[in-house]
C-alpha cells in the first residue's frame, strides 16, 4: 500500500481534484496543511518544496510530487486510469490541461477576492467562461457523454467538475442553459466516492465578502497561514 499525503493550504482550489480522484479510487490519504506538515509557517517552509508552491503529494514519506497536473497524472497512472494507447492518453491529458487553464483567475477570486474587486473579477470571469464551457460542452457531445471521454470518468473530469462547481459561487445559474454540462455535473456527483468527499470537505462560506472555510466546525479565513 502506497502512503499518500497531500499538502496544501486553506483554500478550495488545486487540492480538490486530487482528493476527489483519491476518494473515487478508494485510496487512503492524509491531508495536511503546510504548517502542520513542515512544523513551521508556510513562508519559512516554501524552500523545502520543489517550486515553492502547493499542492504537493508526498509518496511513501519522502518522494515529493509538486504541480497539481503532475499529481493528477501520477494518481491516474497509480490507479490504472491512464489509457494504454498513447494517443488516447494524450487526448485525455489535453482535456485535463484545458481544465487546468480555468484555475486562474477563477480559484483565487472565489477564495480571496472581496467587495468591488470581487464584483469586477466576477464579471470578467463569467465572460471568459462562456466560450470555455462551450468547448467542454462540444467535447462531451462528441464523446457521447455523460463524461468528457465517454461513459466513464477519467482524471480530466475531476478537474472540470471542480472548476465548474467552484464557479457556481459566481452564478448559481451558471449551467441553466447548458443541459449537457448540467448532466455532466450530476453524473460526476454520482461517481463512486464523490458524495463522501463532497459531504466531508470544508464548506466555503461568505464568498466575495469574507471568504472562510468551515474546518472542524469552525469558520477560518482562507489563506496561507495557520489560525
Ligand atoms: N502550477 C502550480 C500552481 C500552484 C499554485 O499556484 N499554488 C498556490 C496556491 S493555489 C500557492 O502555493 N500559493 C502560496 C504561495 O505561492 O506561497 C500547480 O498547478 O500546482
């Protein structure tokens, strides 16, 4: 059994898809905030991480995997999800990479922006999301759905689910006119392990006003420092 520890910060962002995938695959893992993992504040620990940013997956205690995309590809390979055909593998990965492009400015805005800054970013992000959602809609149509590559989820689906789920904090009716993407979200929620994760993860509250995560019953500010 491989020992897996995901190290991240107080935010709902690049740590989501790896956790969804691990829950889906039934892979036990430990989630640690950076300051708990390193035993020091994050700014002091940064140099111990390959690219000074998180998430990082620690495998069997001493192998550090940085970069969220690399973490997802490792997990997919580890659970036998990566297609054996290199062309199919590259196609799945290209879709995953396109989902990764949704990270900024969407994730930082939802986790951190407030007031007028939040409102301005909200407008810009929703405009940007329109054509991007159109791309994923067409991909699902081409695959026959309900997932991006057909009738079973691959790691790219967990990436898309996370970003679209997060974007609902900008507009609860985000997918009202997109039945295929709505069906995709529903199908993802029904995937093995997803409900367990979605119900257990910290709730993100007061987006755009005073973003906080509810961890262990306590609302704490999103961020990179311990409380
Ligand atoms: N390309 C990286 C980006 C990672 C990244 O932007 N991490 C942010 C949090 S989402 C971070 O570590 N921020 C803290 C810092 O830079 O000190 C990845 O995909 O993992």
